[in-house]
C-alpha cells in the first residue's frame, strides 16, 4: 500500500494505474475506520483493479457547535486496517491542499439536502457535497462506495453525480451492525457503557417497523409512535427526528404505499446517532 498526501503524487499514481488499464474504486472516509468502512473497501477491492481510500476530517461539514476538534482519530490503526483490506493507495490530504487560501466554491444539492439531517445540521450537506466532488475530481474513480447508514448522504451524492453528469457509479453498501443491532459508527465511542447497551433499542425499533409494515401496517403515524416509545427508553436520549419518507425523493409519507425508508436521528449523551431501514409494503 502506498500512502500519499500530495495531490501531484496522488494524480501520478492514479495515472499509472489508468495507463495499466485498471479500474479505480474509491472509498472516501473521515477515518477512525470500523467494520462499516472495511466492508466498503472489501467491496471496492472485489470490483476494481486499484482501490483508493481517503481519510480527511472535513471541517466544512461540521457546524460551529459540532465535534470537529474532538472527532475521533486513529491514523496508525486506520492505516494498518486499510492495508489488511487490500487498499492500494491511501490518500491523506492536508487541510490547505483541500481548501487552499481563498477557497470560495461550494456545491449545493437543494431539496433533499434541506430536510432531516440537513435541517438539524444546516450547511452539513453543502460541506459533504463540496468535498466529495473535489475528491472525485482528484481521484477520478470509476466507482465510489458509501454506506447506506448515511442514507441521506448517499442520496445527496447520487443526485449530485446525476445532475452534474459525473462519469462514475455511486454504490451504496448495506449498514454494518454490532451483534446487538446497533449500526457501526465512529461516534459510538462517545457512548457510556450503559448508553451503549441501551442504544440497540434504535435498531430493534427499526426492525420492528419493517416487520409491522410487512404484516400490513401502512400508517406512518403508528410506526413513528412505536419507534418513539422504544427510543425514549434509552437513558440521556433526545430524539431529533423520526421520519418515514419516499426512498428516492425523501418526500415525507403519511401512508406507506411505496418503497419507503424510516430514518431516525437521536442524541444519546454526547453522541448523535442515525440509523434507517427500508420498508417494502
Ligand atoms: O461519510 C463520511 O465519512 C463523510 O461524510 C465523507 C463522505 C467522507 C465526506 O467527508
């Protein structure tokens, strides 16, 4: 595995792989890698000749009151994990390479960026779309891999790629869960042992939602009430949203009469956790 920080060296390595006829698979990350990220790298490894992983904690997607400085980091662990999972090129750009002095461009994917997490975290998806477009431009991947735990992020990036005719495929990969069902997230480290134990109520409620819909429940209001009941049992929890939406447009649904997704965001102690599950009526 080669590790590069400089953009010219990244471009050189990628150019060589392209000349050798290799397809390029790309996994952008903010580091502190876990099995969710490694599942993306494994998939990229299976699909491509060259696998590029980036680690960059992107300041533009954090709000002023969010956890940028405290965001967990573990470069030695990430680097050895990337190597184990068959990464060819690890890209670790410096902040001033991504955002040189005077940087003044941003990408706004309107509509689907503005609901759910976009409402609670204004500017978040602008930061995500801007850095992802920049990274796509540097890496020029054939395929890029994102976890479906960040369902709204996946839709925002897919929409950007479609709208701007970027020549790559965006691939959403299933959420990786702990044995008790909690979605893997870098932010789970913020949970106390008790909060961690009780946080599995989020996924349990989502699984129950999927089962209830399979059995014929079609009223979003009933499903949301059931989920709320489960989540309020978690100590130190505060619900940000529970939402049932059309799985393509994120339009809020009252009746679950099409491919839908139930999305949850809640604060548990110091952590803000998100999760979702697809509902097929
Ligand atoms: O999902 C993440 O880790 C980040 O939002 C991403 C896509 C790497 C952009 O910074």
